[in-house]
C-alpha cells in the first residue's frame, strides 16, 4: 500500500531557530513530491520536487528530494511566528495514466514561539 | 483570480440529513478532487474526476457521491449524514499536464453532523 510518513508530527521551536521536517514515502511509480503549508484554511503550495538532489529554495524555506532513499526534507531557517502552520507532504504517483491523486502524509504541526 | 471556490464555508447537519457541497474552479482544469481532513490525519481522497463526465472513487468514498457535468463544477453529495462525516472538506483542481502536477485548493467546508 502506498503511504507517506511525516515526522515529527508536531514541533515547538522559538523564533530564530532552524527546523527540519521529514517526509518519507513508499509509492510505486513515483512522479513528484509536493510540500504544502496549511494555516487556518486551505493548503497552499510551497514546492514541487521531481529530481533527486536538486534543492528548491524560496526565501527561508528550502527542500530537497532523495529518490534513492525515498525521502524529502523541508528546512526553515530563522523561523518566525508566521511560520506556525501544518506542513503537509504529498506524493503524486502514476496510476495507470491518471494523475493528481496525491497521497498525503498526516502533516507536521509547527509552532514557533516568540 | 477566483481559483477554486467552495460553498458553504460552515454547515451543521442532523444525522440522516442530506446536503451538497459545491465546488467550482475557473482555471479550466480537467482534474478535480474532494478530500476530507480529520484532525491529525492529513488529507484523504474521497472522489476525483479526470474530466467532465468521468468520476472515480478515492480512498474513502463510502457515504458520498459526486457528479461532473461540466469542467468547472464538481459537487459532493452526502445522502444520509452520519457523525463520522464530521470533518473539513477540501475541493482541489489540477491541470492535466504530462508530468508533475500541483493541486490548487478551495478554502474548505467545515461540516459538523450532530
């Protein structure tokens, strides 16, 4: 059974800390891995990773994929209270030609204290 | 820039009642999805559609029905509401590309069944 496992499930840090969120997966016919940030409402897209070893960056956030070891990490440097959210990892598998049936992990709830 | 629009935002149902959650997107995306999100459980796929007239079951379809008569609209129907259907529901859409996809989410519908 395809699955996506995120760790830790929750994390409390102080402003200025650096955090690393983990996502491992067991999915046949992997297509891509996506990271989303969910605050109070809908998940918003952060990164899409398709190739191993290529880091994606956006400001203080960065992510990298290791397709050999089947995992990805999301790094947040110099955390701010506005980074408090649930971070979702999702894998897009290839099922007989259909696409977009993302398999989500349970998420990591990040709380950044002032 | 409407994107994906869901209505209503909140709803309380009594056991056995029925309702339809509306979802419409204006991005001309072929692929649309319904997810439910329970606390600490990530997102689970209920139904998805790869185009008008085509729908298929996801991971947790029991108790729900969908239809896709147009590209824009993908309503989710609950026929006999049960307390187990208390959840937050997200509609999403994605472009039919040949490779990796990014899903765009609506703002969610918080449903409580009492």
